[in-house]
């Protein structure tokens, strides 16, 4: 449960869908 990569930059799994949606929107804006 405590991988070396866990830390302040770790995103909770429950927030993943919202975060991916935001990242996809940013990606779309950057490509336009």
C-alpha cells in the first residue's frame, strides 16, 4: 500500500474520473 511513488502528488482513485475528464479537456484545447 505504500509504494515509493505515494506522496503529495498522489491522486485518490475516487477523483480519477474527474481528473481524466479535465486532462482530456486540456488536451483538446491545446490541440485546437
